[in-house]
């Protein structure tokens, strides 16, 4: 599988979902470690404030450690499971609030 490397900016605008299919937010920016040449975090906007990610409190935006990212494709999947408040439980998985 010799895939061509993609420009890191292609992550901007991708939707982020938890391991259990809950919409978390949309990538607005990327945090880089220039010295180590690695991605260290993803900044989210348009977040689902009903989603409760372990170690994070709901707010208008969030910076997630890149180590939480499990897979990157058309969407980004986290390796974290997310709980939701009662209002969001009525929505089906993979549906934006």
C-alpha cells in the first residue's frame, strides 16, 4: 500500500466522530510540533456540546490530542467512546445534532 502522502491541510473541515459513532465536531486547525515533525493535536469547532468526551468538558471548541485519532479518511474517527446527554440520545448515531 504505497499511498502518496497528503498535505496536512486536507484535514481542515473534516468531521470528527467517536468510536461509537457520535459526532464530536469539525477540524478547524492542526497543532504541530515543528521540531519533531509531527501532528500533536486537532482543534475542533462546531462541536457537539451534548457529547461528553472523557477528560474534556463541553465548550464551543476543543483541542484534542492527536494520539486520540484512530483513523483518518473522509471523516476522522477517534479511539474514544463518547457519552451523550439525554437530548442527543434521541438522535441516531452518525447524525449531527
